C-alpha cells in the first residue's frame, strides 16, 4: 500500500485547507485538498462534480464565507465538508471524490 505524506495535522487549523498534488506514472497528477472541519480532517480530489475543473481558482480557497461548506468558485456548487455531498448547484446529489487519509504521529498520510 502506497502512502504519501501531505501535511502535519497541526498545520491544518479549523476551517483551513492544504492543497497537494499526487504524481501518477504516465498520467497527469491528481490535485487534492486536505481540510479540517468540526475538528475532523478530510481529503478530496480538487475537482468539481459539475465540470472537471478545480473548486478553487488555484488560490486555496475552498470554504464558503461562513465556513460551513466547500464552494466551487466557478459556478457555486456547494458541498458538505464531512461527506463531500453537493447540496446545492448544478451537480446536486453528487459527491466529491474522497481520498483516504490517516494520521500517524502527527503526520497526515494519503493512503492507497
């Protein structure tokens, strides 16, 4: 099983995100983001479910202004942070692709 270190858990404050890129042999890297919401760390591919574009404008902003949802800056699709489910917008009912993570001795690792 492949593991890639993406951050220190303590470096991801509540309501903040960390972007990362995963190299893939013979293919474009996968861009992802790690976020802390309600004390929990979650990771998703940085790809909107409506169109294959990043949620942010490459500026690392994923949370809505009130900090309660992830929002695609391209067309305002709104996602629940803990589930990745789109609750409003053109892709309502679809979910962001979750990435499996684990925390070991304070380091956040992408697994798989």
